[in-house]
C-alpha cells in the first residue's frame, strides 16, 4: 500500500467553548483515517483548513501517516541537517553527562559527510571535524570566537547540507550507517564505537520524527550488518592474587630521586587497590573520600560510593574542569552503592590515610599539587609497575594492560569464590544481564565447581568410581 492517497474529506471548523477559553478544531479524513488540529483562534483554524482545501482542490497527494499534503510536509522538513544536528545537541545538553555530550558531537560529526548536498569548495575533512566537534556541536562553545578557517568551514556547512527529510529514505540511511562505521582516515572503526554512534543517530531520528521533520524513524528497516561487538572480557587480562600483590607493591616502590620532584606511585597504591579489591571504576576511585570509608582497625570494612568523575575534557563539562563530577553510573543523584572492603584493602587504606592523607576536600587520591588525577599520570604509573613486576613475556601480553583490568580481576575473583552473580552485579554497579555478558567466559569456567557443590548438596556419588 502506498504512503500517499488522494482520498481526502475536510469538515467545517468546530467551535468548542470551555470554562476558561474557546478553542477551534479542524477535522479531516485521509483514506478514512481521522485527523484533528486544534487552534486558539478562529483565524488560525481557518488558515490551516484553507491550506488543506487548496491542496485537495488542486489534486495534491496527502500523506496517509500524518494526514498532510505532500507540499506542506516538504516545507516543514526543509531544515538542513546541520541546523537540525545543532538543535539536537542543544536539546540533549542540559541533562547529558560530559561524555555523552562529547559522544553526541562525535557521532553527528561522523554522520554529517553522508548528508552533504555537494562537495564544491569543501574544506579539509579534519578542519570540518574540528569545526563540528569543537564549536558547532558544543552548545557551550558555539558562539565563542573561532579561527578564520573554522568560521569558513561552518559557513560552508550551513549552506551545503541536505534537508533532514532525506533521512526518510532508507538508501540515505544506509549511507549514514556506512559513514559512521569509518574513522577519519577511512579505516574501519571499532565495533563498540560504531554501535555507540548508531545509537546516537537512532535517537536523533526519534527527535526528528518528534519535530515532524521525517515521517518515521526507519533506521531499523535498513538491512545493514554492524561490526560484531565483543562484550565478554578476555580472560588473559585477569591477574591472580600473587600478581596483584606484586603489582601493587611495584606501584608503591616507584620513586624519583631528583629533588624537588616526587613520584605519584606511593600516592596511587591505594587507588589501584580499590579497583583490584573492590571493583571500583577509575572514575569512582577518583572521587573516593575519607567520609566514604567505614573501616575497622583490621578485617572487613565497607566503602560507600555516591559520586563519580569521568574524564571528559573541560569543553564538555558545566564546571569547566576536565573531570565531570556526577552521581554514580545509572543511579540517581545521592544514591549510595556499598561495596565490601576485604582485609588487605582495609590495611592499605589505613596506611594511605596515615602516610599520604587526603586532599583539602577529603578526596583520597589527587595529583602532587592536590588537584584531580590526570589520566596520563595513572597510565604512566601503571605501565611502570607492570614493567617492574611482570616478566618480559607477561609485560608484552594483555595481562592487566589497563588499570581497568583490575576491576575485571576483582569481579572474576568474586565469581570464582562462589559469590552469587546478583550480589556481584550489585557490588560492581551494573545489572545481572551485563555481568553475564561481560564475564560469560569466567562464569562458564566455574560450572565444574558448581556441579560439585550440587553433588555434595544431593549427597550423591558415582558408584562406578568405587
């Protein structure tokens, strides 16, 4: 069945008197489907009805889904994609985290080349990307002063992008998907990156439909194979307890002998320890404060997490700082996630408080001047520790290559110890479904031990072994 029809019937304007005001309704039928449009004055209602009548009399087709003449749909959907993308990021900005803001800008900048009307006089691709992610798709910076080449690039984009209505066409959507799957150098982007960008494009299309710039979000209709995304961890990254202790000792042992420089190593031993023993994310560890610690002198304690501070860049945060201080991931503001502190971690935290102390605001971990930890510092200290604690073969392997792998090691240890997956998910701060996806290989490796526990519970033994 076609999306257009010439079967149109238009009723007279209906007046409705309410307690406070009178409203006017235009009612019409397109292929038997009823449509209504309310107006606050008779003149507005008459103007809208007149447009419908004129279109019907001149034999214009009407859209079955929205009930409007094709000419009216086209005039409403003439917003250029560049202007729409700016409108979309502005809509998302107030409630979005810094990383989400940067991710939205990156995804739309990747999609935009598929929505160019022509390439005559097109600026260099890298200049266009800088113009989009640095200014156009950054609500906070859009009106700031710009270099001349950026101004020229933005002016060119304003005049050379297709209308959003072209995204009603699945062939054009396929071009967009192909475009976001590529890096700036033309090589294939990582599966996780492509899937993230596709999610942004899908959400933007939902907004375009809400604004009636397109008839429907047809992205799911495109038969397009996305790169396969691997969520399960590589078991080769997981360290054992002996390796964990060696790595933490190697962090603490780092020193710089040349005065007045000092090493961040001793200050970061507890930082890596809370990731290894309590499965904190790096951005959660960065915000851990003395008030969050419920520690006895020794033995089991508890960490009460309520804040996180991922590194997003000063351009994307409301505060202008590189770290975006927010509530915990996927939790409401002020919500607390308790995590157990095993005896080794309790000891390390006490030593940190006694020997290192805290920043002025109570944070346990900071740089040498008391500010926020830099990503480069964390990476450098961890790389030095791996080089010192591991063999050459281990150092060259994926074993604990990233600090984040300490979190994987912690959750893997919990699972291996028989902690129920529901409890592991609660402590780690994600859903059971996500835990099963990420740690599927670890959980599969525990099946034999689970079988043995069930056999003991059933008081069963194989008589053939006797």
